[in-house]
C-alpha cells in the first residue's frame, strides 16, 4: 500500500470551524450523519505542510489515471495536480462531527509535547561535551552479542 501523510506545522496553523451549510452538504449527497450535523474545518497555514511518502515511485497497473496523478503530476480536477494541492496554504475539510465536538478535538493542548532528541542542539566537535553526554546516557543493560 502506498501512503502519503500530510502533517500540518505545529503552532503555525489556525483552525476555523463552521457548521456546514446546505450548499456544501449538497456536494456530498452520500455523506453519513447529515441530520446530526457536519462541520466544515478550514486550516490556514503560516508555514508549509510536511509531506511524507510523496516522490516515492507508485505503481497501480489497474488505474493508470491514479499513477499519473502520483508519479507524473497530472491534473486531478480543474487543472490542479497533487503537488499543487499539497502546496496550498489553506485546506478545507468536511468532517463527521458536530461543531462543538470538532472545536473541542482541534485544541492544540490535546497534542503530546513536541518530540526532541535528548542530545541538545549543539553538535560541533567538543570531546569534553561528548564525554559528559556519554556518561549521562550510559545504561546498565548491554547490547546482546551478535554472532555471524
């Protein structure tokens, strides 16, 4: 399976949520839970998205059109290619949640803290610093022996 993952820039995206209006709902006649209420989410970015998996060769002999979208940057609809779409600074989603529920779930404080490697951000060569780093990172467990 080929997967393209699009990650929004943490701290550089503003989400705006609106109840979907009848014209928007009409674009998705088979959408579920329309009576419950759907929400339109607009994500406005201040820095570009991070895309993982784009540019990796993709093969689907049963769907040449899809191959063209992924591999050859051919337009998907109205002259817009996948690369054009991923380069946007605003994204709109219709989600299967009510407005209040959507606003609650999109709070940034629900995210785990940003990941940082424990090595600091100074990486120039200073043997004394690396000796200290090795001393503090030692484990009482050994690597298992590898026999070849």
